[in-house]
C-alpha cells in the first residue's frame, strides 16, 4: 500500500510496527495518530 495509518499505537509491538511499515511502497506515507503525545521529545521515551 501507499499509506499506513496507526491509530492505537500503544497496542503495537515493535515487531508488528516494523512489519507493517515495511509493506509501504517507496514514496508511501506512514502516519502515527497519537492522542497522548504532547511533544516530539516525548516520542523518544514512549513505552510500548
């Protein structure tokens, strides 16, 4: 596919996330919809 949208990011494991991102074709888009994210720096410390 050309587009993957993740809405329930907290429920994903790193393995599942990597597998689904690999399915996006070159030039495609991956969107992470995060309701609890307040800043980009908190993305680095997010626990899955």
